[in-house]
C-alpha cells in the first residue's frame, strides 16, 4: 500500500509540471516522515549520492558540448556530410543522419542534436523535394541518437544510480548506436527514393569535398579522441571528459577563433545551470532510493519474481513494456531515476548484465523522445518549424518501429552491446 502511495504522489506531482527533483524529494520525504517520523537522515543520503568522483564528468561533458555548439562547429559538420553523399538521390537524408550521429557524440543530448541539426537540415531537405513529414521524421529520429551514442548524459545518470562502469556503458553503446543510425539512414534513403519529387544536388567536386572535410576535421576527431582513449585504457571516462573539454576549448579558440569572452561566459553559465539541475535530481533520487529501500519494495519485487518463476526474458520484457509506457508521459531522466533502484536488485538476482540492460534502457528512452504525448523531440521540431504536431508524429512513426527493431536486435543478440566492452578489457561483469 505504501508503494502505491509513493508512486501515486510522485506521478501526480510530475503531471502538475513540478520539477523532477522537487517531485522526487517531496514524495520520498513524505514516506520517510510517515514511516520514521523524522527526516534528519536526508542530509547523509544527499551527501552520499553526490560524493561520487564519477559525477565530475557531467559538467565537463556539458562544457565540451556548449563550446562546440557555440563555436558553430556543427555547420561545417553538416556541410561535409552533405557534400559527401548529398549528390545521390535520397543522400541528403543520409547526410542528415550522419551529421546527427557525429553531433550526438559531441553533445550527448538528443534535444540539442535535434534542435541544432534540424535548424539547418529541415529547410535544406524540403528545398530538394523531401516531403515535410519525412524531413521531420529524419530529424526526430536522428536526434534520439544523442542518448545512445557516447558521451551520453542519461548513460552517466544510469551509471551513477546503478554503480555500473561509465566507460563500459559508453563503449557498449557504440555498436548499437551505429547500427541504429545505419538502419535510420538506409530507411531515409529508401523512403526518399520511393517518391519521385525528391531531387538530388549537383556533385560539388572533389576539391569542394576535400575543403569541407578539412574544415570539419576537428569536429570529426572529437569522438575518436574521447572514446579512443577509453577503449585503449589510456584514461577513464572522467578523464576523457576533461580531455574533451580542453580539446573543445582549444579548437574553438585556436582553430575557429570565433569564441568571444561573452560566448565563453555563456558556456560556463549554461554548464553551471545544467550541472546544478542534474545534481539536484541525483540528490532527490538518492532520497527516493532510500525511501523505497525502507519500504522494502526492491526486496519484495525480487521475492515476487522468484515466486512466479520469471526468467531473464520474461522479466526484461515486462520492464521494457513498463519503461515504454512511462516514456509516453515522463522525461527520460525521471524514468532512469525512478525505475533503476527498483529493478536493479532483480537484475542482480537473475544474473542480468547491468550494461546490457542499460543499453536496452537507453534505446527504450530513445522511443520516449518520439512517442506522444510527451515526446521531447516532437516538440523541438514543432518549435523549429511551427508544423502541426500530427504531421510530425506521422513522420516519426516509421522510426518508432525501427527503434523497436533495434531494441529487439540488442535483446536477441546481447553481444552487440557486450562484445566491445569485453574486448576493451572491462570483463564480464564490468
């Protein structure tokens, strides 16, 4: 009964529009007050939640992304991808997905990816005959890659809550992320070629292509610099964040030379604001985890799963369905912080690899970004274009099915997520 009360209060508070950290904190404190008659242990819980060196990666990755966006590196990135494949019929959609893939590995944010690439790519696609809804679907789907392709903010949150290795999670997301990006790109190409009105651009020539690739070189090198060191064991994920931040700053100041003191102040301010928000959410999630532990909810779920004889497949299926439904109404961060403390003990009891589960969770959260009524990427595209939401949803629907296909592939073939971390020496349990 207490579990229903805490979740009922939490959902009601979230649906009122209250910030996630406030809703988590208030619902949890209410339970602690009812059960213990005091909340003075909250301070120790908050300190324990934030006393984690891994959290240092969050502001550094955020700063890296803000600097690269403010320096307008993404413009060169899209131009290079467009000149590479844009002259092929249907190649502009392919180029857009390619740009989203690379930019996702810089920004770590799905919303930022959809907003930044969409502002440039949607008018360009429609200019060359793409149906409006198809161009919206490409951007909505391409933006979701920011969750799965590292560095990913949601991955860091999941790692903190589950005590999983951030480095292993980052590397585990590479193959599934690139696979889903390839599926998106192929579908966009087939879709564009099935409509006679889609036009191709003129071939820019090798000289223009070489010039565009040279201008975008520093953006393209960001993922290998950050992820290559983690894969080779040269530095940890937190150290990779620091190196990425310094790399972005050097590129903006020395190569592009377009980052003013005002721009730098803006990047620092946005980094501070984003980090403070996430840290408040993590602190509230620590209180929530403490509350559900006191009411023995995770232990009772483990006992129920054991009594019902559910195996790995059945349990994963039930959790993925639950996350999909939650994704229609809640933000990705809220889903991670609410569900992970509850399901983690059962994952351990059933010997389910937390890295494998984490990658499936990220793909499911990608679905949350393009499924109504609270699909953030859908609203981002509406904000860019002013198009009717129904038209944007129609364009995104095929990509919802493609993401489900990607989730099914990772479920059926766990090594898609686990092979690379194992090859990098993280071991079986990570």
